[in-house]
């Protein structure tokens, strides 16, 4: 895939997921939920800004510098390390909406991650690092959203795997 088309496609994904999180912020009354969704929306906006700057540079110069792209969402190891300390403080009446929004966010994050995985294989080797970093960040978003969803739903699943009681074995 040509770089300009890859960046434009990436922008479509990033704008969609950012807009989902912005909508979630406005529809969620729970302060903890608002904070989670706002952090994810802000991170996605940083992706949009970064991609727009790379597209602008490509269109003006015919080449790009791949700059470091930081994320506001911690990596998977940090999420898992802190997971045990987190306790839900959301009210029962807000759980359904937050759970619905997190489920939709998880679907979109997985779709976006798949897109970046395919893109890494399709772009020229000198541009792969930029999209590989997006893949890494989106995978961290999946981890964060999955954790929030599992924690909120309290279904006996943790990161998609069924928990079991060691004492009953």
C-alpha cells in the first residue's frame, strides 16, 4: 500500500475510535467512566494529530520523519500490574451504559489493531516502524478496555479467560 493511502486509511480508523470515546464521555455520568473515556479520546486525538502531521509532511516533501509517538495509556505490563489494586466505584445505574460503550470500544480497538497489523505487512519497510508503533499502542488500548470491561462486568472472566477457584479444585 502506498504511504499516503495508508495514512489516510489510518486517519479514518483513528477518527472513528476517537469519536466513539468522545461520545462515551458525553453520555457517561460516572466520573471514573468519564476519566477513562476522556483519556482514551485524548490518546486517539494525539494519533490523529500525528498522522495529519505525517500526511502534511509527505504531501509537501515526498518523505516523512518517523517521530516518537508516546501514549497516555500504559503498556500491557503496567495495566496488569495495577489491575489488582483497582476497585470499581461506579453506581449500578451507570453500569449498563458504560459496559455497552466499553464493548463497542473493544470491538473498534480490535478492528483498528487488525488494520495496523495488516498495514505493517503492506507498507514499504522504511515506513513500517511508524505503523508498528500504532499497532503496539492499539494493543495496549485493547488491554485497557478489556480490563475495564472485565472489571465492570464481574462475570468471572479476567482478560477474556474464565477465572476459577483454586480451593474447589
